[in-house]
């Protein structure tokens, strides 16, 4: 992965290149992105640049042995930590760690460095569970960093979603993050910086990875993923600046339709004061096959509320509606009270957090349905 392969976030690229060129390399960085906006791609391009012996003009050469190994994620001095759990591939008795799923991680990240959390869990075969970073991963990294670098360059550790790290694991890593061995770099990539343990985030230099412009999303879809310009234009318009979201929407049209049917049925029933139908819709959400799907619905519903709010404010052009959705969202904007979107968005975020904590889905979504019915 080279910086030239990544569209947008030019300020971050310049900052990373400057650190490497001047030798003032931050020992720990925290990259904060909206899901799928390219933080992992930037991290990989930075690691490749650090270790490239022939870097020039603000980028790695992309051809030397070091660049080839980083691009395939097989460089011996590049290590990864990410949320895992037991699943269909590895049973709980095996006590899985990030190393246990390294092959699946590499395959996913090489093919699509913009992947979403739910897509990682599907690739690992743990889609019915929430991933976490446990103390075993911390021990693994401490062991690796205690050894001399294989190629006499930088040793790099990319921690994807440190908000999934438990306190014990964070405490094990704390000292080495604060005072790492020479030429060691930690890169933390988060979607929720407020959930990252303060002991970790306070020791990192922070960078905000901004959502891409529609033009940059479309260019990435065309150039890297071989979409037609027409399809890329449609997907970039509804992506919210996230290549990962655009790719998900392209591959999950059936799932999108299911979520849209449930959401529209619930809102129409609430408008018609049909409580039974509202509760039936909540049962459909709770019946989705995994907690990751239930959380994905919450994210989808939040995006729908944003579209409704934009229509209410007379900013339809910024709502990023798909073709054919205009009639429903225009009608919903008339049904809903001016404060509806703000009230329910907070409740949807709460529902997603409760699902993440393994609270009963039936209770969570029944409560959400009641609040929608009373607030509309």
C-alpha cells in the first residue's frame, strides 16, 4: 500500500511523511476514523514508507522486497492486534488470539483495507459474537517486541479497534506503549475514541482521518475495485464518505432491502398509531441472525433518521438518498415531529450499546419500538 493509492486526507499523509523523513517518529499514534474511511490503509502505507530503503518524493517505492512484504502483510516486523473470539473456525477451548486468525485477517485486509467491523467478524467466522482484545494478545505482542527486529528496520504494531481491549490487556501494554524499545511504533485505529482507555489514548499522538469526498470515494471504487463510473457515482453519494460503507452497500443490496422494509414498516405503523405492528417490527429486528446484524440495523436506522432530518431542514441534496427512496423519506419528514430525529437517534445509539453488552435483543428493541411510537 502506497500513499499514492489512497485518495484524500493529504494533510495526514504529509504529517506522516514528515515524521519519517525528519526522524521524529511518534512512538504511538491514534487514528480516529468513521468506519471504512481508510485509517488502516494509511497505517499500512506509513509502515511501508518507514521501512522502504528506496523511498522518494514522499512515498515508498512499492517494488523493493520490504514494500512487497508489507503490501502482503507478511513483513516479519509488522504485527497486528484486532478483536477476536471463538467461532466456527476456532473453538473456545483453543483460546483464540489475533495470531490464530492471521491468515483470514491478511486475506481480508489485502483485498479490502476499508473493511467494516462486521465484515471482519464474518471473515473470522465469529459473526454471532462480539470480538474483544484480551490479555493473551498483549502477551503475544510483548514477546514479539522483546526480540530484535528481523530486518533492522522499524517494528510496527497495528492495533485495530483498541476500544475492544479489556483493562487487563491495556495495563499489560501500557508501559511498552509509553516507553517502547528503539525503532518501535504503535498505531491504534479506532472508530470510538471516547471508548479507548484513557491510559492508552493519553500516550498517543492523535490524527483525525476525515471522510472522503464523493469524488474520492468514486475514484477509489473505480480505480481499486473496478466499479463502473455510473455505479461508483451512485454508491459514493450514499456512502457518507466511507469507501467501506460504499462497498458494503454494493454487496449487500438484499440486506439493505430487509433493513429498509423493517424501518419503513415500523415508522408507518407508528404514524398510524398501530402499536401491534410497531412491536412486530421490533420482533423482526430481534430475530436478525446475529448481534452484528442487529447493530448494523441500528447503524442503518441512524442513517435513515439523518436523511429524514435533512429533508425536514430543506437540504434534500445533502441527504444522500438512494434512487427511489425520495417518496418514503419525504413522507416520513412530514409524519415526524421536529424533535423526533434527535430523540430517537440517542435511543438507537443506546440500543446498539446494549446489544454490544449482550442485553436481550427482544427487550432492547421492544423498548426502542415503544419510544418511537410515543415520540413520532
